[in-house]
């Protein structure tokens, strides 16, 4: 039996035998499912995005706002058929889409669930960007919208904050694949995205150089019509206190410079944030809400 090679770590864990991968995943595990209002406006809409928050993550970001589930792996185990029922309930509740948050370790189970129940609303692949193209190629026929967060460019920075030196190498390849597969952003009459890619970038305090390097790469490699979400919502979470340079919120001037640089590169499709969004109150409770019926 082959070990797990879904993410770029290719750790080889024999998860079907109960061995946990580097991501912490064994079987399918999630911590919350519900209507989520805090995505981009064209994703959340009026009723909310049907977000399923999966436990575990291929990265080890020290500042993760979902540290409780990404690092501590809190949640409950599900089967693919149970996950399919979760998708159906979210759709019944009026979700504009099914939003798979940190889905990479569970691509095979998610495909099985989507084979059992294919939603009538778009499926969103909401990812850290640390992906193998081979895995994306497997899930792509089931995905309508890609929502990757490309965090940084320099290997030493990604190693320091996320525990991997090949982050940008893999994330940039993944992004180009996503844009190739979903090149045209499509919206409905309500302004909700039905198909396409939104490239997210979280601006980190004290790390504007990473933002500038990413924007330089974007200028040379991706279409100007790409939708960009430049996020200023960073606040110290997880183990950020161990890294003094990121143990604070963004200064308004930092975010303004990032926004100005983005516009100077010719990207004018997308979203900026109010810095008041940099608050823990927008992080959901990972209390198994929306999963109770599957206990």
C-alpha cells in the first residue's frame, strides 16, 4: 500500500493503517461546518459560504489563526458519506457555495463525498497554497472556485514561519495550474462568484519585502485580470509571540504601502480589507457546530 503523497511533503504516512501524516491527519476529520460570513463578498454573499473546516494542515504556520485545528487537530472523525450529508445540509440552509477549508489531506475522501452528493452550488477549494499539482489535477473536476493564499516568496522566510523551504516553489506552480484550469472569473446576477480564482495574500507585519517580491512575480507571471484579495487581517495568534517581529498587528502605513504597490502593478480586480478585521472575533468557534447530527 502506498503512503500518503497528497501534499508537497510526501511524508509517506500509511494513514489507512492509522499512521498520522506530518499534517496530523489519519482519517477524515473536521471541526466545524456552517454558514460563514467572513470570506470575500463574492464568496460569502448575503447568506454565507457553506464552510467546512477540516482539521490538520500540511503547513506549520506559527501564526495560524486556526491554530486550534491546524496544529492541535481538534475535531471529530467523519466518513465520506457523513461528509456528503454535511454538504447537503449546508446547501439546504442556503449556503452560496460549499467551502472546503484546508482540504488537502482529505482530497480522496472529499472526492468520495462529492461522488455521493454533488452540490448544486459551487465548490470552493480554500487552501494555504502549499499544494502538489498532481493532487490538484485529481480534485480539479470537482472544484469550481480556487481560493489560495500565497504567503511569501523567500525560502528562509517560509522555513522560519511555516516549516518548509519549498513553499513558494510549490505554491506558484499550484497557482499557475489553478489559473490555467479556471482562467475566467464568472459571476451570477447577484455578484457571487460561480467559477474562477481569487488569489489571497496575507500581509505580515515587518515582512513587506515578501509582499513586494510576490507582486513582482505576479506582474511577470499572471494575468492582470486575476482577482486579488490583499488581506490586512493579521493578528498575533498561535505561536506568534515567539517571533517578536510578527507579534503585533499591521501598521496602517504598512498595509497602505502594500495596497499602493499592488495597484501600481496594474492589478485592479479584487479586494482590500479594513484593518478592523484584524481581530480574533472573526475566527469561528471550532466546537463541532454543524457536525452534531453525525455524532
